[in-house]
C-alpha cells in the first residue's frame, strides 16, 4: 500500500503541481491561457472601468446641468429685472402721454380762441385804419379845395361864353359871370373836387370841356370853368 502511495506521489511530482487562484494545490500542468476565474476577473475589471467612465460622464453632465440651471436662474433673474424695468418705463411713458394729452388739449383750447381774438384785433385795426384814411382823405380834400379856391381867386379868366374856353381877350382879376376860369388839373385831382371848389356841377365842366368820361381826367389838362 505504501508503495502505491509513493508511486502516486512520485508520479504527481513528476507531472508537476501548481496553486490555482483559490489557493488550492493542483497537480498536473498549469492550463495554458487565462483561467475562467481570470477571465471573470478581467471582465469584472472591464465592467468596473466602464462603470467608472459612465460615472465620471454622469458627474460631468450633472455639473453641466448644474451650471445650466445656474445660468437659467441668472437669466431668469435678469429677465425679471428687465421686465420690472420695462414695467416702470411703461408707467413713466403712460404718465408722459397723459401730460402730453393735457398739453394738447390746452393748445387746442387756445387755438380755438385764436380766430375770435384775431377777428377782434383785425376789426379794431381795420376800424382804426379806415378812420385814419378817412381823416387823411378829408384833410387832403380840404387842402385841395383850399388850394383850388386860392388859385381861383388869382386865376386868369377868358371872356366869352362858348364851350371850350371861348375866344375873347384874357384879363386878370376875378372873372365876371359868363366868363371862364382856366384851370390846369394837378396830380390827384378829380372833377368832383374841382367842381366843388368852383361851385359848379361835374356835368357842367364835362359839357363845357367835351369830357365824356370823368375818370379819364389827367394831370396837366386845362379845363375851362364857367364863372358864376
């Protein structure tokens, strides 16, 4: 029996022995290549590395999400502040618009009063101008009539009674009835002024001087006017 055991031990020693990963002593040659346990360990290490990589990726994503959340929160706060500012601007704009509307209403009221004010002012101004013109015309007419009367007293006369001045001799001094005054029309004089100054009618002067249109009297024209 002892010899058999010894033979087996010798055979085992001849064949060799090794210790596997579990620590057990194995007889025979070590199997070539990785053992199933080694393969399992390698797979576990690979899985662990992948899990670590995924964990780092998830942490990076979480950090990115955190930063995004912070950025979104900051933008939200900024938008809220901007909205509040715009709201205040809108309130200020409404206040300004109300003030402008009040100013426009006041201007419209003032503008509505302008025509009446202008009309009143123009009426007063027109009346004053008309009064001044009438005064000037009256004064001018008085001066003209006086000048004509003064000239009449010293104007030469023509004797004879025919229209157009007659053909008698001229003499100085006031003319007698039936004689004619010789009057040279001055600028601005009218037949009505001349007739009033000499005390005759416009029609008489027109007839004696062959005048058909009283408005066509010209300066320098010589008129023969009957003396009364």
